[in-house]
C-alpha cells in the first residue's frame, strides 16, 4: 500500500518544480530510499534476463554444442518471419485470445451480475465460482484431456446419449485441428472465467446504486439500464479485465502442452518458443522467439493503455 | 551500499549452500564416496526392496563395503523429459550427476557434448561380454563404447490366437508382413495397436518399418553436420510410408490412431470386442493380468512384423544404458558401481522384478526367467536383430521433424512424405527452419 501511494503523492508537486516545498522534497527522497532497493531488485530480475535474451537472439547457439556458437545478427528473426510454422502458431494464438476473451467477458459479466445481485448465499456462491481459478492450470488441462480422450473420456458417451446415438462415441477430439482447438479453448474459458467475473464484480460494486435507481424510476428497461447506465460506468474495470486476460491468453501454454503438444497444427507462440529453447536447446532461436513474443505482448499492452485510455492506477483506487 | 548488500546476500546464499553440502557429506561415512544415480521410473519406484533400480542401488552399496554408496534420484516419466532434466544439469556442469539411466537415442548427443566420462579401457571387455548385439551398438558413439549396456528392450507382435486362426495367419510358423496383418485385421474387423501419436514412439515405428525394408533413416552415423546423409527419400522410406497409410486407411489402427501411444494401443488390445494385434514392448505381459484381461490364454506372441516379403523384420530397440557424468567427482567409482549394477545377478533381479529384459544373453537361460516369461526366447532372438534408432547428436531434431511431417498418419503420402521429412530435417539442422 505504502509504495503505491508514495509516487501518487509526489506526482502532483512534480508538475511544477519551483513549488516543491522542502518537506515534499524530503518526502520524495524518503520515498526513493524506501522503494529503491525493491526497484533495483525488480530491474535486476526483469531487465537483465530480457537484455540477455535479446543478446542471445543474435546467435546460432546450441547448448550441447557451445563451440559452434556463431553470430548471425538478425538471422534467427529472418527464419522466424519466413517460416509458415510461426504464422500458424501466431494465427492459433490470436484465435485463442480473441475467442476466449470474448466468451469470458460475456460469461464473466453474467456471473458477476449474479454474484452482485444474489444476497443470501453470497460468500458461498463467490467461493464456488472461484474454484476453477484456484485449480492449477496443468491439473485442469489433464482433467479436460482425460474427459475428452477416446479411451478414458466420458464426453463422447454423454454426447452419444443426448444425441440418441448420432454422435460417434469414438470421436477423436485430439486427432485434428478444429476439435483439438475447441477443447483447448473450452478448458481455458472454464479455468479463467472466474478471474474475469471477479474483476468485473469489483467494477459493478463501484457503480452508484442511486443512478440505476433513478433510471428505473424514469421507466428504463433492464437492457436500457445495462447499456446506458451500468456498462458506461464500469468501462475502466472492463478494460482492465480485458487487458489482463488478453495478455494472459496470448501467452497460453499449459493447455496446449498437456493436450496436444502442438500436434495437428495446434502450436501456439509459447509452445513454439518452449520447443526451440527447452526441447531443442537452440538457445539463440528460442531467445529470438521469446523476444518476438515479448514485443507482441508489449504492443498489446500499449494499444490498450494508449489506444483505449485504460487507466490502470485509476481503477485500482 | 547496494554492492555491499548484494555481496552480503551472495555470501549468505553461498554459506547456506556450503553448509548444506557439508552436512550432506557428513551424513555418509567419512571415507565413502556418495554417488547419485538418476534413474528412470520403473516398477520398483524408490523402494529398496521393490525389485527395481532402487534395490540394485541398495545391494551395490552393500557390496561395495564402504567404498561408495549409491543414492537414487527419480527422473520424470517420459524419455524426452528425462533427457531435458539431465541435459540441463550437465550443461550447467552439475557434479552431482554420477550415474544416469540413459535412453539409447540420447547417448550420441550426450557423448558429443562431452557430458559422459570416458569408459576406462580395461573395463570395456567386462561391459560388452555376454551382451546382445543391439545393446552394445546402442551404447557406442563414434566407434567407442561410451555407456554401459544395462537392460535391453524390443517390441514383439502380440496377437489373439483365435483371431489369427480365423484369418488364416500362421504366426508361429514364420514372419508375417504388415500387409498380411492389415488384411487380417480388416477381414476380422479387429484392430492393430500401433504408436502413431506425435511423439517418440512414432519414430520408433517408422524407423523399424524403414529398417525392415533394408533402408536407414541416417545413412552415415557420425558427428559432423555437413556429412549428414539421410535415407528417408528412398524406396524403403516410401514403403514405410505406404504401410503407415494403409493402417490408417483400413481404419484398423483404432479410432484414435493419430494420438495413440503405448498405453492407448494397449487399451485397444485389451478391449475384448476389437482386439486383434498389437506391437508393443514386453512390459504388456505383466500388464494384462494387472489390468484384469480375461483372455490371457488366447494371447500369443511373435517376432515383429516384416516390412515386406524380401527382408527380415527389424524390431525396434529400446532399453537403458548407464552413463557416468563427465563432471562427477568419482568417475572411477561410478564405473565400478556401473559394473555392479549391470552384473548378471542384478540384470536377472531386474528382469524378474520389473519385466524389463536383460542385455546379457545368459540371463534368458535362467530358470526363473523362463518360467516367468514364456516368450523369453523370442525376446532374445528379437534383441539379436533389433535395430537402434539413428545415432546422431542431432537425434532430437531429426525425430521431431519426422514426427511432424508424418503426422497425422492418414495424411501420409508415400510419394511425398519421406522426401518432405528429409528436407525439413536438413533445413532445421542448418538453422533455416523452426521445429
């Protein structure tokens, strides 16, 4: 808390340096002294690996053959941007991001509304809704994998029953691109919708109840109240929720890794980077891919914050 | 102040590490060296009386009479994860890796990277005597023995006697070809359990098919990248691709052939309604009763199927060799321990305890083995002719590239797939493509 408020306090006087009183100066110095060590540690553990990854991305470097390390400058990047595998992974990543975030937003909002309105078992309800989010992603990925597999799964049997036998009970969900991607996305949505709804619930709680009541008195329908009063008033919360989830979804790894390992063209950018770095120990190529992934995530954050005017600090107050 | 703080925290971490190492060293007797053996999971787990590697470790520690003690560390389940963990430790120069249970395809990569301590000249004979041919070949790199053959594995053809009889297949009389198998399975409406998921097991199958047609994935095993010559784009490659495609087209590979691994294939064979044939490692023999299979008396076994009428079958080779870490502080003791681990007595114990076949031919004559494994002679014959996977330090890339191009099996085109996979391998090795 104290670190979050310190910069906010010093922000106002910094606009006009001449007006900075001695006390404010002293407070600012104290602020730096208090937050400085943490800041240095943060730079050391984030900036250093990023810089090292950028440096390594200019080399052809296999961990098992360090003597053959060779400076190729942008060679790795040119391979990445001319390889269809990269574009396939990019398309998959974008598809997963767009679909899961959109579905999660709608579902998450519905659940948030429910949690907001329901009074009686409020705490129990919130706990239940949060259960999927508290499960480790790898575990939930295995659960979904086993339920959809032809040998251990029950989903095919259920579908077969409710369609009166029309559904092939031996349907191989992971045998081709579309069904495999669907399972990956369903699992992702199931897992992270609670997170979305929690952020949206915080937004809902911020809305002044009087405004909604006024609209009600004026005769506004539910949908009119939703689109004219509720949504515009929680725009900041929605944008923050969408930003966080977009950044998360763009880096999807666990579900793909557990379910398909990238087979049947289901590779995503993270699994592709993992494959080069960890499987193939091609540190150079893996670093180049990681840098590309980093730049894309950075661009998404920038677009949201600058383009849509998402005020991260404001919504936290 | 900053640097002082950093220095002091570094010092703290260092002293904590030294303290831990010091305490650990004190825990064993003072003049006995502690060797750490990284083992792949087997039926014995980490139980010192479980009949697995943990028991061998305990017995060898006792037999050493205080010269060394072996402590085991469990590696992950899958072979690729085992490779990853060992590789990362060794790349970091970890002196705590004394002994490791290595899957044969990764031996060249480790040897070429200098991660294996050289085998003492005077021990080579002891490490190769009485061993089946394929186990010795798989433990070598660049003409030298670099690891110690421990146990040796090979795939057999498992079948329902009733199905084979109904289809008119004589599996006890001689070799059967894949074509005959597919026809028989198709006519009897049963399945052939194969491994065609995009994983290492698929390369095992493809390698066996190509070798069975007299071909080789890698024509000249050796260290240099520029010398690599691939034999995929050949008649043998095309024949192998045609077989994979025919299994997929006839739909005898089961409903989830494109994602089937050893377990899925085993489950397929255990389903009494559709079970017909299965190619798998001998561990399945112990799995049948454990999984409650009711038709065990109807299960037969034979040599791995041949690719065509002309050539002999080339069964896949698997197993484990013992490697000694290059950064170990006691390589001599580690090799002594490896000799103990791979002794006749311990290979017998291991085969009986876990069902994993020995690399020593004489073990197969032991009464216990003959009693417990009625197919022991077929396993030994299969091991004598088994063909290891391509030996190259780039094996990982080569295998992954093959799996990618040959997946899914129903998309394999005999005229294009082998050539395309060869092209991708070369592009990847030259750093011109992603994998």
